[in-house]
C-alpha cells in the first residue's frame, strides 16, 4: 500500500518533478525491471543484482544529461549548457582560424550556425527562436533576415525539426514584411 501511495503522489504532483528526480526514478525502475527479468531467466543473484544496479545508474545518468522527453527544449536539459559552451568554443575557434572578427551582436545566430554545422538541429532551432526574439525586440531587420535564411536551411535539412523550421522561417519573413524593411513590431519607447 505504501508503494501504491508513493506512485499516486508522484503521478498527482507533477509540478514537483525535477530533472534529477525523474532520472533517479527512471534508473530505479529500469534496475528493478532488469533484476526481475534476470530472476525470471534464473540468472544467479550474484550476477543479476550488480548488472541491474550498474545499468540503473547508467540510465539515470543518461536521462539526466539528455532529458526525460524529446519535447524538452535544449535549455531545459541539464547537459545543454555544456553542449552550448562547446558549440560556442568551436564556433569561436573556427571563426578565428578563418580570420573573422568576433560578432558584437547576434551571438545566438553565430551559435545557431555552429549547431547547424555540427548537425544539432534541436539546439539550432532553439537558438534561432531566441535570435528572432532578440531581433524583433531590438528592431534589427538584418538579423531577422538571417534568422529566416537559417530557419529555411534548417527546414531543408529535414528530420524532427523540419516543420518547426518552416514555421519559424515563415514567421520571420512575415515580421520582415513584404518590403523587407524591418520588423513590424517595434520595441516600446523608453519612458
């Protein structure tokens, strides 16, 4: 009854779920599943228990770093900060090797280009959405035009992010307007 009570509480209070709690739960359930499967196959406990524990820890670490679901935005995943830092450093090294100066603005665009170059489409989509928000908020039509171009490139790449890339490209193009003069939504005037 206590186990059932715990499961009901976990199911009802979803707002208290953190990435760490979810990963530990995945690890425990996976370890119990492997241990029960090994017991059903008559594998000795001296082998099944360590195998289940190590596998449970491995799946818990994997779920913690990659997220419990594919619908999580990359920024919500704990390992995403490290991946963004690596992508930023790779982009900076590549730009320095080509002799390009560091961009003063459009950091999100530079990181999105690096993510596209390395095939990380979900991260590129997330960064392009952020770059669109920044370009609209700051009234920068050239950056918004670049967002539309990169989103169209992301849509052509296909995969899970194809529809979202097409949607983002059309939103950016509609914000630019028919004349391409700039964002239709201007930031509010300072008071």
